[in-house]
């Protein structure tokens, strides 16, 4: 079973930047599309960004388009989310998982708080 470990979150002021990482164990990372999700308090988990297995195609939610960039390094079994021009509404717990069901076991997530 693949294990996921997210990191890189923190407290940042509006307009700031963060780079999230998600490290996956196991050998199946490179053949799977990967997705970043986020969940704000009291809200459902939402898809933020998706990247194909080879990294050649990406998708972004309208709310983050132009501000966030998803990338991956298959040699390191890691997917990244570069977040620029952060807004208070980006606050939430960020998770990664593969891009199809059944999901791998969820990691603990990494908290992003955007506040002045």
C-alpha cells in the first residue's frame, strides 16, 4: 500500500507563497496521475490541481488558475504544489492522492493558513 506524506504548509500573509510537497512510498507513483485536494473548515474536500503520470498535462480549479503550479519528480516519488499570491480563501488542509479510484490511504495533510 502506498503511503503519502504531505509537507510544506504554514502560516503566510496574503500575497505570499508556499511550496507543498507530497512524498509517496512504493513503486506505483510514476504510473499514476496525482491530485492535490484541500479542505477548508466546514467545507467539502475540493480538487485543486491534477497532473498526469508523466507530467505533460495539468488541470487547475478556476479558483487557483494562474496562481498555483503542480509539478512532479518521478525519480523522487514526489508531487509539488507551488502556491503564489495566496489569498485567505486558500486556507485549508491540503492533501495529495492519486487521480483515480480507489484512492490510496490518505496522509495527514499539511495545513495552509493565509492570514494577516
